[in-house]
C-alpha cells in the first residue's frame, strides 16, 4: 500500500515505507523540538508557527537568538 508523498520498497517480502521529505525537514524538526524544549523549561505556553521558524532555521540562527527575536526572553 503506497501512501501519498512516500516511496515504498519491497525488501525481501517486507514493505518499507519512506516518507518524502524536504531537504531541511529532519534538521528543522530537531530545531523546532529544541525551541519547544526551551519554551517549556521557561514555562512559556507559546509555540511559534513553522512559517515563523523556517527563515531562522534556514539562516542558521541559534535557538537563543530565535527565542529572543520572537520576544520569548
């Protein structure tokens, strides 16, 4: 069974499904998780939208800089 936006491969009677990702998805997910962890540590009940975080991620900004720029610290 093939899902939308994924590639399925038949490997010795097993179907392995790999979702298609943008080049920055894996790193962006880790970046977003670190931002979320910092917000939780500081008891801030706010999570910026992906559209707000992606430009910072693409420029290689640190989590501290991003949180400061968004007015969280």
